[in-house]
C-alpha cells in the first residue's frame, strides 16, 4: 500500500513538472518629458512661415508591458514554447495608434499585442515561432542605447526598424560558440491583418562572444529592401562602443542611408552614462532629406529590478520637395521643411 501511495505521489509530481505554470513578467516605465523646437516652412513662392512646437511637459509610458510565457516538454529534446505579451500605457486608459504601432488619432484598446506566438524549440535543430513577431533586424542592433521618451523616439532613426509583423514565422538556429542564424517569413493574406501589404522574407546572422558582438540582416518585402550591419566592442571593462549602418531601398526614390554610433560608460557608482548620434540621409527615399540627432543620458541602478533615467537630446530634420506634386500645407506647395528641437526627460523603470 505504501509503495502504491509513493508511486502515485511521484506520478503527480511528474505531471505538475510537465505542466509548469507560465511565467508572469512585465515592466512599467514612466517618464516626464519636455520637448521644444520650431518648424520653418518655405513655400513655392519663397514665402516663409514658422511654427513653435507644443512645449508642454508630458507624462509618457515607454514600452510598458505585461506578459505570460513558458514551455511544455513534448519529447526528450523538443518543447512547445509560447508567449502572450501585451503593451499597456501606465499613464492612460486608452491610446491612439496606427497599425504599425505609432501614435495617431485612431483610438485603440488599452491592451495591444506585442510579440505573441506559439513555437517549437528543438535542442538540435533550433526554434521556430509563429504569430505576431518582431522582424529579425531587431536582433541585430548593437548601437541603440537611447532610453525612455527621448526626442525622436527610443530607437535608431532608420525608417524601417524592427516592425512587428502579423502572420509571421521566425526561425532561430541553436547558438554554437556565439554564432546564430535567423530567418523570417511574413505572409501576405490579402486582408486587413497584413502588416507590410505583401509577402516579406529575411535572413541574418550574428556573433555574440565576450567583448565583441556583430551581426547582419537582409529583409525584403516587394520592392522594399533593407540591409543592416551592426556591432559593438568593449574597449575596456567599463567602456563599450557601438555602431549601425542600414541601407533601405523603397519602391520609388533614393536609397535611405542610416548611421548610428554610440557609447556607454559604467562608473564606480550605480550610474551608467551613454551617448548616441544618429544621421539619416534620403529619409524615406526623399532626395536630400536629412535627420540628425544627438543624445546624452544616464541610467541609475537602484537594484536589479529598478532603474532611474535622465536624458537630453537635440534633433534636426530637413526635407526638400521639388516635385510638382510635393508636400502641401494650407493648399500651398511647400519647397522645404526644417525642424530644430531640444528635449529633456527622466523617469523610472521597474521590471518584474
């Protein structure tokens, strides 16, 4: 009888282990930001007009999220893996979004899908995920160090930068001595769930080992072609330098060239200082359209879960239009638009 009870208990424990509860995780990241600047517009008749930016201080939620993730063993070396992750604006009850996740005047629900998937992970053959997924260029970005509600956005300034794509398959090979291969395919289902309005595929690889990390990706969706290379190197135990170059070809217009350089320096205190410079030429394929941004900031590690942030940025953009069907404002043809602005901000980030 005792042996039977012991066997039953062992079997119960085995079932519990095989059906482990999912991990609940997330973060809240709130910043207070003040951005200011002015926009100069030159019309076809060479008349000029200037506009001041809205310089009210704003409370911003930055990629705050909550999610569930986990795995279930299917065989001795194959697991089912899953993740359900949703963004949430900590400072608001709803948000305004476009289909690509940027803000607009179209109201959406508070919870919005981030990377959500089901997949299979095999120790020998790698991991295949299916669902709504970040494009694989997101895994080859060793230069971006911006944090929070920084002017120009918390990312590099390239027009195509790791969009989340619906109806997508991502593949990641096993990591072998720091080397990993990756690929993606986004389906064109010819319905309102299509993210890029066409089939898209991508391939890439990266090497992450010790003080040096490098990688490259290539993504194509119809006539849109995006090639990226990025890397960083720890020149000392406390200083790391990073760089990124991306060439983006559009259906029409010139190729966009985006450059990012950055540096991080740890200090003897809980502070880590950083700086980043971004330059983009032919923004969005427009001839001679340019963006330039310089960011400086710091992160203060209160503990493993809580980080304080301070930052400031300068952003300059310039766009020229010579086409007869160029930019219009108040029914007048615009020759050029220039923006110069500054921003400062700070906040706190908590991960669980």
